[in-house]
C-alpha cells in the first residue's frame, strides 16, 4: 500500500512541477523600461518590439499601448497611433498627458477640415476632442462660436491626411530566463529527487 501512496505523491509532485511555468506571470515593467530607452533614442521599430513584448506579457499594461502609440507617432503613422492611444486611455483613463495629446490630434484634424471649408466634419472632430479632454476651455469657447447647425446625423469623417503604411510589429523574446526552460529544469530536478528518495 505504501508503494501506491508513494506513486500518487510522486505523480502529484511531478504534475505540480510541470504546471509551474504556466503559473508564472511575466512582468512587463522591464520591457516597458527598455522600450522607453529605445524610444528616447528614436529607434521607433525597436521600441515597438519591446512594447509589443510587454503587451504580450500583460495585455492590460496601458504603458505598453501608450509606448506603441508614441512609437507610431515617431514613424508618422497617426492612424495606428490613435488606435493605441484610445485603447491605452480605456485601460488608464487617468493618464492626463495622453488625454491632452490625443485631444490635440483630434483638434488638429478639425482645424484641417475647417481650413478646407468643411465645417460639419470640423465640428465632429472638435466634439471628439472635447469628449476626450473636456477641460479644454479655449476649444470649447471656439466651438461654441463656430457652432454649425446640425442637419442630419453623419458619420465621423476620416482624417484628412493619409497615413503612411505601418511597419510589421515583430515579436521580441525578453532578455530574461524563459519560464518554460526554467519549469523543465525544475521538473527534471524534482523528478530526480523524487526517484532518488
């Protein structure tokens, strides 16, 4: 009977040790820090790689999405930058700097439409800017002055400038110990210790 119990406990320990890598959670903070360093050096594709790795390590890491957005801004790809900024703000609505920056982009689109004489689409972009940053009193006063009477509901027009093609986001393995290799090593050592004793 003792042999049967010993086999079950050995099996349970081996199963627990083999599940260890799946239970480990990667920390995105070092990847975010490396991404910021690379972004400061204006290596935008490299920064996107690090921030993408951080995003994969923790899909709710707002700093990773924000870093990707700023990297796309450096690449002059506002279409992708706006997408990542909006998602970062959904994850972290308290990021005031990002909120002001995104509202500024929306306001610029509205200004471009206004210069083209398209007051309706300009109004839509300005309204979107005020929705993101309602504290912009100067824009709110200007929008109130140039208020266009609402005709029929329209969809929000696309940005006037055509975005450049986006680079492919490459994955980057983090420069740390792979949890699967660590788990395999722990399982092997655990199995050797179990069968020796």
